[in-house]
C-alpha cells in the first residue's frame, strides 16, 4: 500500500514508517521541519517527505496515519477526509501493523526504551520497533525476515492495548500522562492491568507496589533479592554495570546504575522464557551499547565528559544523577554541571517538588526555557523554586570545540570545559548539547 504519515519526524511515527517500508509498503510523510529523522527516511527508506504540511501530500495514498500531536484542523488531515482516505491514529494503526506478529512488548513508566533495546540485543535476529535510537544498530527500527518483534509499548495514550503482545514486560508503574486519563488513577492502572492480561507470557518487576498487587501469573523479578554483587566498572573509559542474577551467573551491561541491572534482568528473564540459551544471552548482552539520549556520552575527553540524557521526569533524573555521581568519582572529576530543559508546563507543575529534589549533587544548575510541546504557556517561578541551587537561568546552550557555552540575551554567560557536564530534557536540548543547533 501507499501509506502517508502526518508528523513523520517524531521518533514513534518514524519507527512505524520504517517498519512498514521494510514490510514492502510505499511510504511518504510530512512534518513542520526537516530533521535528521526526515533525512534518514528520505535517503534510506525512499520516503517522499513534504515540509511543511501541504494538502497535496495525501493525494493518491491508500492510508493516512497521524501522530497524537496532529489536530483535525491540519491541512493534510482535512484533505484526506475530503478525499475519503482511511485515517488512522498511531494508536489505531498498531492493530494492522502488529496484528499478525509475535510481539514482545515492553511497557512501564521508566526504562522501557532501555529494556527494549537490551532485549533486541539479547535476541539478535528479532525485528525491533523502539521509541529511541539503539546505538547497537543505529536506528529505532531493525528488520529481519521473521515475525518476532521487540516493541516498546506506550501507555501515554493506551496504545499499548493495541500491540497484540505475546510477551509483556513491565518495568514499573507510576502515574504519568494523567491529562490523557482525565486524572483518573483507577483508569490509568486499569490500562496496565489490561495490557498485562493480553499477553501469554508476563515478566514484571515484582517490587513495584502496583505490579506486586496483581493476581496474574507472571515471571517475577525481585531486584533486591535476585540481583547480587552489583558493581560499576569502566570498559575503555565507558560505564558498565556488572551484576549476578539468581543462579545464572555474572553479566556485564553498558551503563551505570541499579536501574540498568534491573532493566537487563527483566530482559534476560524474558529471553530465557522465549527459549534463548543463557550463554548466548550473556554474550549478546555485550552488544548493547546504550541508546541515543539516555546517558549518551557525546564527548569523552580526559578533561571533560559531556552527557546527553532524555530524562524528563524526577524519577528518571534522580536515577541518572546517581549514575553521574558514580561516573564523576571514577573519572576523578570534582564538578557536575547540570543543564535542564523542562519538558511541558503540565509535567513541570505536576512534579515541581520532585524536580526540586532530583538534581541533588549538581554543583551548578542551568535552567533553560520550558519546552512547550504544543502546550499553552503558563508562568512558573522556576528561579524561586530552585533557589537552593547555584543557579543560572539561560536561553540556550551550544557546544563548540569541546566547550559547552551557556547563552542568555545573545551573550555567552558561562563556559564549561572541565569535569562533568550533563544535559537533561526531551525537547531540542539534545541538538543544543551536541552543538547541532535546532
């Protein structure tokens, strides 16, 4: 079929587009700006890309799939409606994309991208459809001529209920995206209940309060009892976590932190249940190289390490800050400079207390303007809320010749060229910290 994607530049929709292209469909798409993702689709997947949206882009296509950010007022959405072309939300499209596959779905509040990428490494000849770029295969999608699919399942709009899982892993459950659930916690938790009940095989973190309460048959990981001898080691200057799992012996995995050992353990237990050999699992786990924007070391110099991290919720940031402190000590650095681009006004307000606590250990904190993600601007006194920190309010950052520059009112107000620099956020900060502009 000819399939057109409105909002093809997003990490989730671009993954579906690549997946369908690999399945033999002809794809096209549009977005508001040209990016690395749209360039990749045009070059490597022969997608016709329209920038910005234009009604002519949908002419002659069989199906239009649109991202959650697209409104019925979008010119292409309206044109498709007028032409009587089938319109599917990303959520609805999952049914026909995954319906006949053997899907290994990974859900959870935190760690689902990491766990998905680890599972894809452990099962090397599986298709993968992940909401992040696996550094092992340099993409959010991997293709093989079989029906096994590692899939990162998204709870933000209940779309994981359309993923048709054979196996479901859930890392943890924490209320988020509550605006979608009308701030109804029972509805939110029911979505996870329903997701797990769809799967034939379930693997859960049984020390999560909600998951522990479920009366479902599942393979249960008790991290504090099942994971032993966790230690952090450097391999070629890069962080790795070494741990022992149950009676299966020792494993090494890229990244630092208790949460890294936990995510890897869930992936290992799932792979064992799928019939993978333990020694192959141990070896294949070493292929995992992390994922882009998660503790992503974008500069590794003797005098200065720069890390890009997608963390945009206090729980994620707190876990990463602990890893950063460990890494800082191992590299004999004395300072941790943190740059934060808050993501969404609603999330910043809903979790303000948690955000104030989670940057503990930062020697200096730079706060950039809130990345709106389409939300209406709200006035939040971040300067007042974060007054306990050595604080800099700034407009943007960039990186040139190994130096991170902090900019306000068009002037460089601070330069970081030593020690540890880490940038947090799910907006365009990832391009800023890499010195790639917008």
